[in-house]
């Protein structure tokens, strides 16, 4: 098992490094002809990395820059660029203060200027200025409701973009008549520009009917002021924006597959749009693990299966060991308890029971940004002995999942993956690794 764990850590480390925005940002900037004075705004968990990459290319051509990132995600000073750390996943006063500085900078631009806008995952929480009549506390409360009920990122952003003066294309409108060149590191399935960071420089694809359907679906408790804004239509076109997408969960999964292949595993990318409840995803991965383990068949059984497959026209994955089954996306957690954890930790823990006593196989799930929920872990890793070791410590997996306390359970059996903030954010990757 030691080799398997070492291989898993290599897949995690190298795939994250391959999906750092550094080179992608440099290439995007080298291929863009800036026409005037350059100003920079960067938002998201990868804001520091993206801003630093821009500085390496443009240097003192940047007249002024402001980057807002999550607490602990700044890696030091960048000449000419102010770094502000703020709250995530819930906005705080630093979020508002940083956003107002960017707004003030944007309002001073004219047609001779161009704003370089660097966006990464987490931008929705880190770039916020509530519309008149709405408080930050109200936005945080609505966001908490959405997170607790298991809504997905597109639904969450559909609501909060309509309560903000900088989302749903409004920031690009503030920048006019200046041009906006946007470089995006996508953390949204399908790379929907109007949902990444709630689309501050993108026309809104959602309608008022869509928004009210989400509010009704989750029975959100909303004030009359909020309801008024939700029924007000948003911008559907912008003529001062050019956008380049530099990375996504697809590239993360492809990196994981390539690295696994180099380590001797046959890789299978099962999907790159995993979007379901975390514990259900964990159970699915454990079922895949059982399928891999069931391939310990006799020659006669294999012959029978192949004959039936041919007879019925069935095409099946050859999941024989060694292999790596890879899924990318972003699961959700339906909060029922008051424990500590994140979606990747909950996914891994939910898989543990299903792979009990399966030898030489493990499952891990991580967030590429290095932080999973409000914890210092990137995700979790489990193997065929995890369930037994938890039981020996008096820890019942079902009870832990009901209390959403996956962090403490995994910590008890050395099942946490800690990378620290990575400087990128392209969703999550989960892998079944069988030796």
C-alpha cells in the first residue's frame, strides 16, 4: 500500500502543478495587443498567482493593480499591485473594502485605458458590493441558506449576482468606455462565463423566471428588497469585453490521467462534470472499486462474459488492475450537522465503507485550490482498512456523515490530504487507484 499512497500523492502534486495558471496567463497576455494604459484587477483564490504572472509579462506597464484573494493565499508583495485578503466562502468587510477600491479605479478609466481582469474560483465571495438597500449580512445569510441546502454553484451564483453592483456584467459596465480584457481560470462545470465569479464581466444567461424557480426550490427566506432585485432583469449584452478561458476541470483530469499512465496505471476519465451530493459520489466510487475487484475472474468466467457482451452488443470498460478511474467536477454537501469538513472529505469518507477489505486499492478526492470547505485540508484519502480502523476507534461512519464531521474522522486515521493553498482553482478531482 505504501507504493499506492506514494503514487496517489504524485498524481495530486503533479496534476495541480500542471494546472497552475502561470504559463496560461503569460500566453494569454503575449497574444493580446494592449492599446493604452493598463490597469489590473484580480479576484479569486488564484488572484495572487495570476497577478504575479501578469506582472512578469507586463511589468511597469501596469499603471495600477489590485488583487483580492482568500486569507492565507497571498504569497508576498507584487510591485505596483495592492494585495487584499478577504473572506471565503462568505464575504466580509475586507471583501467590501477591496471591491470598492477596484470600483473606484474602474470609474476613473476612459477610452484610452484598458483593464486587465483576472478571474478565478472564489471570485463570487471575494468580489462583492451589495446593491442599495441590501446589507452584507443579508447576502451572507442568503449564501449560507444556499450552501446548507445543497444547491450547486450555478444556482448559488444565479441568486447572488442579482444582489450585487459588480456581478452579472455590471463591473464591465462600470469600466466603460475602457476596454476589459478578461482572463478566466474556470471552476464552473461547462465554463459558463456568467457563473464564474458570478459573471462580473459577462452578460447574464439566466432569466428572472430561472432565479425565482431556484428561490422557490430551496424555500429561501428573502426580504421584500431582495425579491425586488431578483425580479429585475440583468444585462444581456456587453460590447467592451474580450475573454480568454485558460484552464478548467477537464485539463485537471487530463493531467491526472497522464501522470497515472506514467506511473503504470491504465487511466479512464469517467466524467468531468460530476455534480451531485458528495456522499452519493463517494458511494458511486466505492461501487466502481468493487467492480474493479470483481475482475479477479477465472479464465472460464471471462470467456462467458465476453461471449455475452458480443451477443448483446455490449461495450464495457476493461477495469483490470492496475488502473486509475478519474472523475472531475464539484459535489455539494447537504448540511445536517454541525461538524467540520468539506465536500471532498465527505466524499472520501462515504466511500470508505464500500471498499472495506479490498486490497491494494484507494480512493482520494481533493480540491485543486488546496482548501476543502472551512478547513486546512485539500480533501481525503481512504483505503480498504479505513472503515476497520475507524470502527476500532469507536467512530461510526454513518453518524459522522450525518453530523458532517468528516474532517475529524479522517484525521483520526491519517486520511486527510493537506497541500496548503496551491495558487490555482479548477474544481475537484476524485480518483479510484487500484494497483
